[in-house]
């Protein structure tokens, strides 16, 4: 089994773990941090291994890593401040 296949299986396993965690129905900060961590880790793996950004322009790589960091932060914000975000993004 090659490196790409191992990375792919790791991503599939992490996705299944995230789906299983979501199905538990629990809503806690610990769960939110675990899911955000999984998202960040998977994003970095995709950027570095499948998009092969380790040898790309440093600025482009930084922008992609910033995006892979921003998404988990948004997950945490949506967990802790969902009512505020709903009010800010609803047109009435």
C-alpha cells in the first residue's frame, strides 16, 4: 500500500470518526474542540499531501493553511454563539 492510499484511509477513518461523534447527539465544548481539531488536521493533510503544497509558493501555502484554520474556528464560533450568529445573518 502506497503513501497516498494510507493518507486516504486515514482521511476516511477521521471522517467516519467525525460522523460518529456527530451522531452521538451530545453538545459540549469538548466535542466541538475535537471536531474542530479533526477538521483542521484533515485540511492540513489534504493541503500537504493531495494538493502537494509542501513544494508550492510559500504565500499560497500560507493562504491555504489559514483557510484550514479558519474553518475550525468558525465551527467553534457556531457552537458557542449560534444564537448571536443566527441573529446577525437573518434578514427580517
